[in-house]
C-alpha cells in the first residue's frame, strides 16, 4: 500500500508525520472519506469542494489547489492498482508548538490513504437491517462546532458510538440541542412515510452528506417526493421505512429504533429500490483513473 504525504508516496511503515502536528495534538484539520468503484472515484469533485468548505470555515490553508488535489487522489488510486477502494483524504494544520495557536503552525500535511475496503457494518446487516438507539450525547451545536465542518475532531461522534455499542446496538441516532433527530455517528438518516422521503435539513446539526445528496438526486429523477424537514423521534418510530446513508456505509436499512420495530421489521421496499439505484449510480459515475 502506497500512502501519499505531501507529494510523495511511502510504504505504510514509513508513512509518518510529526507528533507536533496539530492534527494529532488538537484534531485540528479536515478530512474526506471517498470511495472508488470500477476504477472511477465517485463524486470526487463534491468531496474536494466540501473539503475546501471545511477548511475555509476553520481558516486552514490547503496547500494544493482543487485541481491538484483531484490529481493527487487519482494518482494515489492508480498507483495502488485498486479497482474499488476507500480513500481517506486528510489535511492537517501542521507542526506547531504545544499551544493551540494555529498561526504558529507550518508544514500542514496533505495525506491520502487508500485501502481496498471499508466495512462499517457487517454484510449481514445490509440484508437484515440495523437496530439503532438514540443516545444521550447531543450532536455538536452548529453555533459551537458546526457539523458541516468535517474536521479531524470526531470525539462527539465517538462518544455517541460508544453509547450505542454499550447498549448492544449497531449505531446511534444523535439529536440536536432542540431534541430533533440530527444524524448518526458517520451517516445521515432518512425515514420513509407514505412513499415520501424525509431527512433532517443540514442547518439542524447534520453534515451535508454526499451520499445524502445522491439519494435526493435519485429521488428527484425517479419522482419520489423527498423533503429536507425536521424529524422527531416519534416520526422515526412511526415511519414505514428507515435507512442510513454515508460514503462508508453506502445505504443501509434500519429495522429497529429504540426497541420499536420499523415497518415490518425488514428492509423496506423503497429502501431496497434505492439501494439498487444507488449501486447503479456508483457503477456509472465518477472520475476515471
Ligand atoms: N454524517 C457524519 C457525521 C459523517 O461523518 C456522513 C454523515 C455521511 O456523509 P457522506 O458524505 O459520506 O455521505 C458522514 C461521513 C468512517 C467514515 O470511517 C465515516 C464517514 C465517511 C467515511 C468514513 O466511519 N462519515
């Protein structure tokens, strides 16, 4: 496996950056999780745009231009000879001293790690559906650390994941500070009611997921009404179907929430149609390498 760091490729055991990098010391940096299918990087431009939005918001200078970053990702995918891959693009604040001040940092690292697969959930759960729970840890407040910023600081999500696992559950629903459904620890959430899709609006403390956008795009094309709307736990409990979306997870059905069986307790019809359409989309779109 060849890992890209600042324009050079290293074997895994030699791929190292400084312990003084604020990405490590403070989670000060941004990242993207990207996938490739059949030698095409899916929604690469969208991921790069979001990375730049995250870095703009935290005043982090990305050394490469968007075009150079796209090239670097494609080159990393090509050099590693993987047809299907999970690509982690990371930009750190760089080396500083043992103080918060980001203006003292230099040598920000641009890192691209690529692996042949990522299994967020066991394969069985794509057929059977997830059982998820609402957890006490509230999603970061947009006015504190906006979930739109895909930063290296994922403790908020990790705490929620710990709570879910401690309850014997596969995944957590995180609420926003008002008590509305925000998102899961690494996925966006959708419910289906009477043939309509609903997902929380991005302003309510959710990441604007690229898979979420793909689902909204598929819904539009297939004339499935889809709404970005606040969702309460009650609305999740009484939904006909529920599913999660994310680059790593792709689209995964949910069949139980806080002990309530959703629909018939099996992956829903529209969810299954959507999973098929999403698969088709991933096989035909993307930038070739
Ligand atoms: N919400 C959060 C908090 C995320 O971290 C999503 C939603 C879905 O966004 P995309 O753009 O991927 O549809 C994410 C993305 C991991 C992992 O290692 C997590 C994500 C992506 C890639 C890997 O758990 N989360």
